[in-house]
C-alpha cells in the first residue's frame, strides 16, 4: 500500500495479522474496573428520571479547571475545608467555581477521600451530568477527508489506561476514540483525572459491536491496524500513515479474534530489553506518535 493512499473497503493488503493477532501484552494492574455508565434497571418509567438525576464526579485541580474552562455544566462542588495554612491555589479554584455559579460546599478531607478513585482529589471534587458519548458517525465526520487517526479500544478496562489513551489521542490530533459499551472502561472519575480533561475535547463513541464499527470505519476509507507483539512487521515499516484506525487490545486478553480478523494489517513495537512489553497506554502513545510523524513528514516510512 502506498503510504497515504485511500483504501478499498475490505481489501487486506498485508495478508495476515501476525501469530495469534494479539496486541502488545500490557503490564496488568489492579486499577479500578471501568464503570459501565448505564442507567440501572428499575421500575417501568423510572429510567428517564434516573438518568436525569445521575451525576458523574470529576476530581483533581487540573481536571476541574478544564471543566470550568470549556464551560462544562457543573451541578455542585465539594472543596476541602480550610485548616492551617491557606492553600492559595485551591482557594482560587473555589472562587472560580463560585463565580461560575456552581454551589460550593466545604467538607472534611475524609469525605473527599471516600469519593476519590485514586486518592488524588487534591482537595476538590465536582458533580456533573453523565458524560455525553458521541455516535460513531460523529467521530467519522470529525475525521473529515485525508489523513486521520481514530483509536479503537478492544475492551480496555482500567480507567487510568483509558484516560491516558484519550489524552494521547487528543494531543496528537486524533479524530476520536471508539470503545465498547460493555465490559470496558467508560468516562468516569478516573478517566477525567488521568486524561487531564482531554475527554472534554475529543469525541468518544461507545458502540455495541467493535467488529461492525471497524467495517464502518473501513467503508469511510480507514485502514485498520492491530497492535500485536506477534506481528511480523514492526511499527517503523508498517503503513502507519494516512487514514488509520489503530486497534489496541485489553490489558488481560488482548484483541479478540473477531476484531483481529477485521484488521487489514498488524504491527509490533521492537524491543531490546527483557520486560515483556509496554502497557496498553504506553504502547498507544508510541503508535500514535508514529502516525503523527508519518503525517507530518508526508508519509515517509523510514525512521
């Protein structure tokens, strides 16, 4: 395939995805599992009211400042009560919240600790409406014409990894991120925190079927690449430019067979050390920047 040529939907130019079609094997962690972000089952007619009454939490000073900067509708804020020396940075955030018309309640640190996903609330937690996911069509529309990157996550479950991946995708100028609706991390407290607010600036689509979503992306001119440590070709020589749907697997199981079969080619990260591989968030960062390098350099493959 020419470095930046448009695709013919369904055509596999590489003739294989490497042994097993599995992704870079991430280091397994013990972080919180993703919140499903679905309204709970309940009484008939109660679902709409429950959706209206639900709130998401955002913690940490930078994430709260991002929420204020982008005009995100905030329902209320919990700010650590004053004790001892005055924390000027925290007081400035409290003042900004007050100026924005957000009700501010002063609470003990223990209450914030109980709400925090990572214990790193930095003295402030805000309540907001549940995250509004995009449709896959919105992500495709954001890609426009020509070179574009969409990151597809095959059941990544850790919110820390998820947030870090969204942050990388936003920084390199990706058109969006696609995730599964079930058994995957969703946009919750941890993702707001680890993405440093990037979830508010990038379309994130939840889809019921990732394999079908890849079909739609391929029909829109994207080549699908499976990140797998068993690929025969390394990232420096794979066709990583142009319109690329980069598929990253879950922390434990990697890319599923059905999703792998939809990919046009695969690639791996070369390594010289003894550790098995990078975790999924680190590997995604390397691959996203290789895509950006190809686009910035006009599609040249040589390092």
